[in-house]
């Protein structure tokens, strides 16, 4: 059973710089990619950033957000800088990984709310 546990969300002032973390646990053999997606109220879930051997960002966060990964800890981070009210959303962690028992599958975390407001 794979679990992705996110942390680091909450209420942040505009211009703030929180960091999200997502730790994957379970019978993991290999992680191909990890990433962050977000879903604002009334909108579809959208890609924020992904990381494999390289990184990929949504245009709306380029230059403000940085995704990184600690392979030893099976953890992905999202450093968010210069936050804007339009960054308010539930942020979801995603992992494309292989387990010893189920093979390669895609997993989602439960989501963490980030609210940007003064």
C-alpha cells in the first residue's frame, strides 16, 4: 500500500514563501516521476510542476516555484515564492512509481490547502 502524505499548506500572505513536502511510503521499488498539481475552487486540476531527471513547470509558476526531490527519502518538495491570491488552491502530490507487488502505477496524495490572503 503506497501512501503520499503532503504537508506545509495553510494560510499565507501575498508574497509569502511556504514550502510543501510530500513523502511517499510503502513497498516502493522505484519512482519515475513526482509532481505537484493544484485545483482551485470551481476549476479543473492543473499541473504545477513535475520532476524526473529534469523539471517541468506551468507557465503561471515559472520563476516563482521550485520543485526538488530527495530520492533517499522518497520525498518531493515545492518551494513557492512570491505567492499571489490566484495561487490559492488545494495542492496535490502525484507519483509515478513501481512497487514490488503491484508494478507501475500512478498515485495521488490527499491534498493540502494553500490559501493566499492578507
